[in-house]
C-alpha cells in the first residue's frame, strides 16, 4: 500500500514539475498578470514563498473551506505538505487540485510576487 501511495505521489509531483520545467520563460509570462485570486490567497502565497509552510497550509485550508474548487490553493497546500514530509495530506491536496481543475497549470503562479 505504501508503495502504491509513493508511486501515486511521485506521479503527481512529476506532473507538476514537468509543467514548470516545460514552461520556464526568462521573464514572467503574460498570463501571470491574469491570475485572479482573493487577497487571502496572496497572503498564503507570501508565507509559502517565505517557506513558512505550516502557516501557508493553515491559510490555504481556510481558502478551500470557502472555495472548494480553488485548484491553486489545493495545489500549493499539497506542495507545502510535501515539503514538510506529510505524504498523505500532500497526495490528498494534489488530488483535490486536479479534481477541481483537471487542466490546472501552476506555472503562472510561480512568477507572481
């Protein structure tokens, strides 16, 4: 069972990395300015970028309680859990991100400050 979870987690993680690697521009993409999120998401991303992952997870959790279709919040919550070595919550968050939006692309969020 652990092997299956590990394979599923690695697959989701590689999918996210492949999107980021495939679209690594020299500057922010034009679509980055079009990403609309509530102010709470910006605060959560600030903590995520500052590597305050536990705090970011709390904030992303509050966001998805009010907006259960927010793929970006689920994705970055999953990545924060992954960074903190919480494999099961990470897998669950990544799954919910891609359930909310099967075509979710995290790359525009990588460029927002």
